C-alpha cells in the first residue's frame, strides 16, 4: 500500500501439528491455553496503545517472502493499527505497518520524484530470476543482498531491474556506494 510505505500483514497462524487441523482453517487465537497473550495478542495490544496515544508505535523489522525459503529485508515499520476480521478459514488478525521515516531518503533525486530506496517486489523477483539466485561476482547463494548498480545515493533507481543486482554480503560491503 502507499507505494510500499505501508502494508497490511495477516497475523500468525496456530502451529501446524501432525494429524491436526490446517492452521489456515482455525481461528488465530488471542491467548494461549495457559492464558498468556499469543504473538498476535501482543501485536494487537501494542497497536491499540499506539492508536490511543498511550505508547509509541512499536518498531517491527519486516521481511518479504520472495519464494519458499527465500526472504528479503523490507525495512523497519511502525505498528500503527491492528484488528480482527473474519477470513475464509476463520478469525484472523490484521496489522497495519507503516515504513519509518528514517528508512527513506529525505530528498529524492529531482528526476525520480516519489522514488525511494525500497525495491518493489516485482523488481526483486525479476532480478532474482535474471541473476539465478546467485551473487553476480562470485556465484555465492547465501547471505545475498539486492544492490543498486548505480547507488541510490548517486541517483540510481530502485524501480528497474536494470539497476539492481544480487551481491553476496562480502561483495556488497566491498562495493559500498561506488560505481563499478
């Protein structure tokens, strides 16, 4: 939502158990059988306090699932709202998260007004496929980063796969914000 600056996240399902029900077809509980808040309950309570102005919004690191077993860091978001609603399988929790201001560049390049450092999912998927899920420098397949070929700080776009590449952590740190 809002060009990647906000998202609605569905809360955690109950754990999967052998021979048990499909977690997608069971209400997401607010409390454990012992009465403690579940993770969903903790999020709901924190969002309600933030919305009421009795606490600052909690900061949440968000990761985006690209494909099975592959997650990428999407930034730090503020938890600003939460609610329960009926879904196909039962009651679910919904959480509204908004990207923190410090995760965005304050002044975008004049030729990219409205652009920010966030790489859209479609671009990530295109780059992942193009680069074969490997570092373009050494073919490593672990600890990969989506890197701007022309650094964002030097006017590079986040909106096109032509300016994004996969680099392992070693090569990404070595490159820093230089042009190579």
